[in-house]
C-alpha cells in the first residue's frame, strides 16, 4: 500500500511577504495586479479571507469588500527561490515528488525508511523544518493515495496536519461532501444535488452505469473515488500539454475588430514562449480564450499542426459570437503533441 503525503504551503505568496515584513502579519493583504491594470488576486492572507476575498477575484472587487486591504505586486523571483528551499527539504525524504505548482506537491514515501518509515512522522518533520528553516507554514495530508492526501492537506488548514490511515478510509470517504472531489465544480455539484447526491455515501447508491449515463467518463471517476480508490502514481516528470499567453486590458475591447487588432501581439508572445520549450514539442491544435466584461469566458479549440493568423482569427470569431459584448481578456495557445513515440502496430 502506498504512503502519500500532499504538502501545500499556506497562502504562499502572502506568507513570504509576511515573513519578510512582520508588520503585514495581522492586516489583510493580497498579492496581485493593480486595479488600474485590472489585476486579480493571486493569493491573500487569512485576515483578508475573512472579508470573502479569494484567489482569482478582481482586485477592484477585493478592495470593495475590504477598503483597507494592502495590495502587494509580488516578486516571482523571490517566490521561486523560497519554493526551491521548500522542495529541497522534500528531497531529503524522497525523490518521488510530483510538483503541482510552486507551493504544492505530492510525495511518495512508501519506500522511505526515515522516521521509522512513518509517513505521519515524515509529514511532521517536513512542517517543522519548513517553519524553522524557511519561515513559512505548510499544511500536509497523509493517506494511501493522491486523492485522499490532497483532501487531507486542506482539512486542518492553515498550518495543519490530517492523517487518513487505511483503516479509516471507508468512514472518512462516506461522509465526504461530493463538492470536495477534484473536478466537481459548481455546475457538476448542482447536477449532483439535483440527483440527491451530496456525499460519497450517496454516490455509492448509484450504479457505475447510472453515473456514466449522467456524467460520461467523469462518472467512472466519481464511482471510483466514492470508494476511496485512486491508483494514480506520483509522477516525477509532468508532460507539458499546452503553452499559452493571455492579456487583461486596461480598457475593455469594445468589439470584434478591436479584438482582432490585438491578436498579432499575442501570437508573437506565444511564439516566444513556444520557442523556449526544451525539448521542443509538435503543435497539434490551437486555442483562443475570450473573457467578456461580465467575467463570463469561453475557450475555442481547433486541431491543426500548422497554425497561422487566419486560423486564430477564425477561432476568435467563434468565441466572440458566443458573447458579443466588450472583452476584458484575450488568450491564445497551442495544444501540444505527446512527446512519446507512437508506432503503428502490425495487423498480424
């Protein structure tokens, strides 16, 4: 049986700023773009969260909820260096680490013999070292698989530890709200509620066939997770599936013509990002993202290995037609081919 630890730094960017400036510790702060540039909240500390502020919220809305909010632009180079220090502590336990972001990772410690082989003691040691050596806090979840470990790390936040031992998996999962399952967004949660499904125990009353009928392939995933089953291994190398860029505009783009004028600059930036990929990956499709002034958004994709401006314009036309209102953000991207070799099997 696997022993998985999910580590998640608490309000990471904000924690680093509070570490470097203790005067920020007890006041609401948010890291992100300015109101003038129509920025959004990247993260905020817990005093700010008491006002209902959260990641991805427009900074203007955050300031309305908390006029005394301190907004900090943030320094990505500093955050990356802190993340490097944190991950060095992880590597003292295991090389089986799957980064999910700068501040979040899965660790497979199944074969680690340190701390008497106890994943719980390892998680406690990680949290103590990060606090002492780096000056920020980490919440951790310990469980037999990735699904449960990730949920557990959020259970006692901030600066918490939750351990789900194999004998506790069934009782823990049965009472778990379905909205805690990764991939269950507001629409899926609403659809599940309409079927009178609110917990994993409720999910278990439905057959696999029933769930697939209502939710397609995700129905199979729901069925497995409702029993606490997750066989995904910790992957030390993550295959890049796309490369993209986007721009939020200080003033809404009023119409389709204005949006099309912005495409060449976006595509140029996309090409620069694509050129930096190592190893290079083949393009297998194009992506255009449109976020309208009312914050609704849509994404349009098309499979094509030879992208050009005209194809991006065609996708933009489709995306614009879905809203036909001023646009606050545009994005373009490439869907990338799998780097693995594919071979045609012989018929005989």
